[in-house]
C-alpha cells in the first residue's frame, strides 16, 4: 500500500486535528485505472491516498487504522458473499462506518444485500468525478460548529456483582446482564459465554429515556477490544444490536446516538470465573 500527500485546510477530520495530520482516504480496487482516478479526486480534496488491491490486504496493513474513510470498488458479482460480508464488517468497524462503495449502474443482488445490511453509500463508477467528492466530504468533514462529543455511560446494574433488582429476571448461567445510563439514554447489554467456547455473544438495546422508552434505531455501534475496533453493526428498528467475538478481557461499545454525539460503554472485566468469585465476596 502507498500514500499520496497534499495540504489540507479543514479544521477537523475524522476526529483528527488537520493542522497536525491530513486526512487519509483508503482506496481499495483491483482495477488500476479506478485506483488512479479515485486517487486524483482524493488528491483534489487535498487529502492523502492509501491504496490496496483487496479488502483483505487493507485489513492486514496498519495504515488502515489511520484512514479517515475508505472507497471500496466492488466487482459486478460476489463469488463468496459470506466472506465479503465479514470483510466489510471488519473494515466498517475500523472506520466506524466511514465507507463509500463503487459499483456498476446495475447492482448485483449480493451487493444490494450489503447496502441494506450496513447502510453504505454507493457511487457509480461512471459518475465518480461528480459524486465521489460530495459523498466523501459528507462522511469525513464535520459540519461547521459540530464536533464529536463522547460521553462515558455509567454502569447501574451488573448481575454478576449486584443483587438482582425487582422486575429483572435472573439470567441463566453464563449470561451477564449490564445496564448503563448516560444523559437521556439507557443501554441494556447481555453478554453470554460458555466455559468451553472461545466466543462471547453480546446482545444489546439502546433506548431514549421516555415513557415508554423510545428505541434508538439505525445508528452505528462499534465494538472495540484491546487491539482496537472489532466490528460495526447498525441497530435495528427496536434499537437492538448483536455481536459475536473472540473472548476479550474487556470491550467497549461506541454508539453515535446523534450526529457527532457518541456514547462510550466500557464493560467490566470479562474474565467470567474471576467476576463470579468477586461477586460472592
């Protein structure tokens, strides 16, 4: 992978002060001409280019972590939709949703499924010069006067460490329920783990405080482990999300509840046996 450079006059990009670092745009395409054309356009935006032929190559390069956004050129048909979906999920997690897809005028069914699942903006290759710039600008440049605000949510219930509250059902063995609150939002997360498994499942729901509580739907949720972002999902119409991930000692969920307004939910230590023992003391 390689990077192109150029001055950047924007005040803030992807949460990074552009006075010290120019935004980087990852361009992924197996077509050299598409990479070249996209890089010219990105250079005109006075940003850097980071190039890769395949998503798998980008995921193994540490430069991806420094990208402000990505432009991914998809083939006309996807031979392995499951693998493509997994790769997309990992890339979206790293970039917290800042991704644009290039396609033909006629979108294959598999690509359409990705669009619905991840709400990814699409740009047709034959309209690259007209549509890529405004699409990328909307993703990586904050609007004037709007900045990223991150608030830490407070843990108000941990079924491993606190007495069961009235009205809350006792969870099954291997399930740990966590409830968090921040400002006008509540997050209810259940973590399930089997002693003979290397996987943990997290099922959560975000709600705005009201009577009844109103679910937060269609917003990005990023899960992070010790080594950075793991995956990104969008909440459904009920404000729910689900992750399955390799066991981590701790995880953090970051949720954009409003534009530029994120809440951070940090889990307790997820070493299940130790947590259970602590709860008995």
